């Protein structure tokens, strides 16, 4: 039997109403079910904490550094001449006073011989003048003139000796003849380089200290440098700059370490640690470190009244077990879970971390 159009319309309207009421019923039950967690979420948030005791520990300033020669000097010629010998090999260790470059003698030896002959002649003239003066045949003025001539001749001998000595360019200190600039046959004018000398004992380990830690450093503090090879060098701070680099706002630091066998070269990277004395320290997990609104690095911890507090800290040392930090006082309940979702002064539910 075919229904009339008006009946079909009535049945469709009734169906739509039934579906509407069923949907409203389902939504109402869902809102009631969600009401319970919302009500529980309105309470204090929960965090996990770890009780961290205070420990006395060696406080160190840590930075990246590099090895450097204690001295680096360009050895220059004091006179002119052709290089006739280069006895020191490039890169070899040389003792103080060892010849690095030798120039041609030319007429310098003849000039010295002539100056010595003149000096002997003036010496005889001075003696003769003194003897004649004793007999009354020479005046005192003539004796003084003979003495002046003798002194001038002696000065010429000394000048000729220095000129002859300058043909040998010698090492001013013990070290490494690192670079040769003049080969045999080259002509050197006064001031031109023979080569470069570097001093590697003591060896320097240099670094740049942040302005926040520069005040803790002073000359004489013990320091340790670990090279990329794993070798450890021990020494003392010999210099701390008092003027910061205008670009980096850091202070230059130099540590002198013994290097008797010249086994450590200049220019090697190193991790440098400078001990500044004993101080309070706490071990915290790396994940516990957060930044506050001012961008300071620190940790959040829970006070006795279950409220959150923030303390800026300074990292002393990183270990596989965690971070040694300075800036906390006494035993502290450091937040290890949930520290990024709470604010200073907020009350929390505390649970001890497992």
C-alpha cells in the first residue's frame, strides 16, 4: 500500500526529532563524564622531586683553550752580508747562543787587525810620553793627549770586534728554530730576518674567561689542561687580563705548564680547568636545568610549604651521573619531573622521584 505524501512528511519529522533527542542525550552524558577529570585537574599540579644534599667540592672554572709558545721571536740581522752558512736545521731544538745564520766576514777581520795595530801603537806612544814627562821633556797636556789617542784606539778595537761578532746570528734563548727565512747565498741587510725562534718550555695554555667568572681567578692558581690526545698537563696561572675583549667580553688567561722534552707542540686544542678553591656544590640531573623569564640558567625546587622556587646556578662540572652546580644552599628538593610546567610561588603536590 502506498502512503500518502502527508504521512511520509509526518514520519520524516518524527524521525528527525528522535535523532535530535538521542544526540542531545549522548552529548550530555559525555560532558558529565568529562566533568570528573576537570574537577581533579583544578587542584595543585603534581611534581616529582629528588632530595639533593650539599657537598663540599673543588670549584673549577672550565673553558676551551689551546697550547701556545711562551715566546716567539723573529731573529734579525744586525749587519749586512751574504749568508755563508746555516748550521741550524729548520724545526730543530737549539741551545742559547747557538749559531743560526753566519754571514760573510768580508773586510771585518782586516778592520779588526788594523784597529788592534793602531791600539798597540797608541799604547807605545802613551808609555813614551809618560817616560819623557818624568824627565821633563813632555808636558802633562801631551801625556793626556797620548792617553786620549790610546782610548780612541781601544774604542775602535771594540767596535771592530762587535762588527765581526755580528756576522754570526745566534739564538737568544733555548728553543725550537721553527722557521728559516734566509738560505745560503741570500744577502741580508740590517733588520732582515734569519728565522723565527719559539720557546716551548714552559709551554702556555691560553683561554678566554667569561666576565661572570673572571673575578674568581688570580695569578698562581693551580690549573690542568687535557689535550685532544688525552694527555694531561698541570701548571699554574701566570697571567689574567684586567681588560676585557670589546667584542667577546672575555678576559685572556695564560697558564704555564712544564714541557721539558718539547713533546707538546703549540697550537693544540685543550680543555682547561682552573681550581679556585673549595665551595658548596649539588649534584642535579641534566634534565633539571631550566631557564627563568630573565634567561638565567637554574633549577626549580620545592620549599617546605610545597611552593615552587627558582635558584640560578653555575655549572661546575658535567659527569655521567649529572651536573655539579653551585648556587644552592643546604639540602634541596630539586624538581626532576614537571619543572617546566610550574611557576615560582605556585603550590604543588610533591612526590619523591624513584
